[in-house]
C-alpha cells in the first residue's frame, strides 16, 4: 500500500516520521494490527473480518482504549500503558 511518494533523498526521514506516528498509538492496538495484516493476507474477506471483530472485542475493554477515548474527550495526548 502506498500512501505517499517522496524523492529518494527524503525516503528515510518520511519513513521514520510514519513509524513515529504509528508508535505513538496504543501498543496493544499496534501489535494487533501488525498481527492481523500478516494473518489476514490471502484470507477470504469474511474470515478476515471475523478475525478483526475478534481482536476488536479483545481490545475494547483495555485500559489503553479507555485512556484514548478520555484523552480525545479532554483534548490531550493519551498516555498509553500497554494494558
């Protein structure tokens, strides 16, 4: 998946910026998405969607998800703990 095309000289800087934005998210969610991308490759759409729903159910009640919602509501940066 391509989200942006940059000159070769800017590639490392841009890749590090994207990685930083990803790393700033809730660690459990980032890990889950990485797993789903690898697991879901080549799966039928229905199976992939079922896996996504299962993971969402697991993440729904985590402290990090609740912290993310509160931080958004309070207009502040979330402090994720990986729980």
